[in-house]
């Protein structure tokens, strides 16, 4: 049965985005701090960077990185995650990931800007849709054909799905850094833990992995 999943990295103070970007450094140094332990895993290096030399960490962080990609048959993301906040006027923009995006499944990009779908040889297909969370989820469920649907981000999009009660499994990697500003995951989600079974696991890197699973087992 299709399950709706989220995986995000956040800082100790709850921020899932960074604000130190510059034209010369479009991701900023803080993004590297927030995602560094994930990027260092063997799974990320192989799946996203195409590094098949066996390098990378293989501990707890890598186990969660591997789980990130398992059984996902469709994805939903916000316009900013695809890069439309910076490249919305560029009709040739194909996302951050080059010609081999790591998704390998249909991806629904939530946007009010009409764009033609983009397909890649590895099975990734971006479709740009103007839909409410529930409508987008129904479309994703249909193409997932029983596989899982991942809400990829960013945090504003994830919050919309959490507030609507549409997420079955939420995994948050809490990275031991303080950012002080950005977009917080937890805003307007008071009492979210009700109805979920919450577990935690500490990684060798110092990251704490929190998992919220629906108690009804869906």
C-alpha cells in the first residue's frame, strides 16, 4: 500500500533552509554544514554524485540515506526545490541535477507557472502542476501504482502536507548546528506528534535521526 514519506535535514533550532547564499556561492556555506553528513554517505555519493568507487561513510547516516531512496515510485516537491525561484524565466532550466536526476520516477513540481514536462533517460519525469496538496497526492498515488510517494521539500511544502494530515512517515535528521534564521520546519505544527510513534537514533556523526510513524500503521 502506498505510504507518504518525508525526509529532511534540520538544524538544532529547527531550520531546514539556509540564508547565506551569494551569487558567487549559490548554496552558501551553511547548506554544506546542514547536509554534510548526508552528502558524505556512500549511498549519496553513488546515487547522486555517480561515485561508484565505494567511498563514503557506511554507518547510521548511510542506513537512513539508503532508506531515503527505497520503494519510492513518485515524488512531490515545491517550485523552489526545483529551482524556479531563481530560474523561472529560463525555459531551458532542467533542475539542479544534470541529465541524471536521482529520482528515477515521476516528480510533480508544485508551481503556478506553466511549463512543459521534462523527461530523462533514467526514468525521471518532471511535471509542473498547480494543485493543492491533496490533489497532488492523488495524482502521485495514481502513477506510483502502490509504491511510496515522497514529499521531497522544501520545508514550506512539507508543512502544507503535514498540516493536512497527509504524511504517514516523517524522518528528520537533526544536525548539531545552529543556523538562527531561515525557514523552520516546525512552525504552525503544534501537537504534530499526536497520532505518531516517535523514535530516535544517534549517528556516529552526531546527527540525531527522529522518525514519526503513524500509529495506525498505514
